């Protein structure tokens, strides 16, 4: 296999794939590099007609999972010092505020009807039947609108992260 040409053809695709999952530039770069290194080391196991992008994405996904598992094992579950506990609570509060901002941003991408359905279904935890009754719509309408709203958010957020990743 011509690994130099494979790198030229696929590095950006693999980097974006990784970046969208880890959301950290340096880590995405490291994982992308490690992906190609592992692929080259295991080259003798591949058939000639291997789907290279799929193989690289599988390797990258496994590296991400391995790092996540390792991180989970090494993290200290609870600090014993009260001062550290207060710092952690403050950090958690920051994460909560950041998540609220992200939810508000996602909701701002939707039209009013989609926003109502997402809020009722996902944030207020109403059933499809309850949501439909509250809005005076059919259950099918609620399902389809919810699906389309979630797809819209995914597509627009993915586009935003791709633009950031390629900067």
C-alpha cells in the first residue's frame, strides 16, 4: 500500500471524523497521527481491496474509545479535601452553564413549532401523545417534526464544527 498517497488522500477526512468526536484540536491531531501509525503497523493483515477510509475510521474510533476508557479509570471519583470539592462544584457549575448555552443555541436554530416540540419532548419529558394533545397536533406530526428538528440541529452543528476544525 502507498501510505504516503493514502495520507494525502485521507488525513483531512480522518482528522474531521476524530475532531467531531473529541472536540479538541490537539487531541484530534494526536489521534489522527496514531490512527495512521497503527494502520501502517498492521498492514500485512489487510486485503488488497480493503476500504481504506472505513478501516482508518474504525481504527480512529477504537483509539478514541481506548482513551475514554483509560481516562475513566484514572479519574479520582471524589476529592477528599473540602476545598477541592468546592472547586469541583464550581467547575461543574461552569459545565452546566456551558450546556445551557449550547441548548439555547441549538433551540435558536429551529423554527417556533420545532422549538416547542423539542422543549416539550426532550426538556419537559412529555410523551408524544401528551405533546400532540397540548399542541393540538397529531402524534405523527409531533414525531416527524421532532425528527426533522433534531436532524436540523445535527446538520447545522456538524457544519459549524467542520468549519472550526478546518480553520
